[in-house]
C-alpha cells in the first residue's frame, strides 16, 4: 500500500518502502526487548511499553508518523497480518533491524520532507528508549534518569547512528 497522506498529497513512498516504514516500529520494539536478556516479566513490561510508544505516534505533529501508526493498527486487524516474534539469533536479529533502519533513513531522505523524516526517526528512537527503560534492570542511567543496561545503551547508540542521515 503506497503512502498516501490523508491531508495533502505532496509525497509518495513506493509500496515496498512503505511496507518497511510500517513494519519498522514493531521490529525496533522487538530489537529493543532483545538488547538485554530479561526474565519474562520484564520482557512483557518492555513489550507493553513499546506498544504504548508506538500508539503515541497518533499524537505526532507529523502526518507521516500518524499515517504509519494507522497502517500498523490496520495491519494488526487484517486476518493475514504477521505477528511479531522474538529473534532466535539476538545479535543477527538486531543487526537486521539496524540495517532496515539505515534503509528507511535513505528512503525518508529521498521521499519525504525533512520534518517528516526527523519526526519518524525520533519516534523510532522514542519507542526504543521507552522499551529499554521499562524493565529498569540495568546499572546505567538512560534518558529521563531510567536505569538501562550497558547492552541496551549500546543498542540505543547503534540505533541512533543507523537513523542518522
């Protein structure tokens, strides 16, 4: 489904790239929960926090982010929608998500306004920070003073770099 802004038709994202932009928030959530091995209770808390962070995109000033959130929820309601799953190979899964983030950054630079691209990238980082801070299992202080582990801090740094133009 190509990106078709609801308020003003000023940009077009090809279908394959649109699919990446829609899939990426959930993939970032899974990668963030995988950054630090946790017990089931912490992983559930991280997952719920990530879902809330994705939903928070509905309030974004960016039409692109709001459209992606709407598409995420529309896909979840579809009968054939794939479900998120944990990585069987944590380092490999995280590396794939970071590669997808780099691809999305290139797509955004080529197809949307700088403001929409910045808002989308900030939103993905917010999702990851929210997830990493949810379990509060680590010894480092992250954004907002929440405790995060060294591996979570490394993931957040890697994610930020992957989303940099």
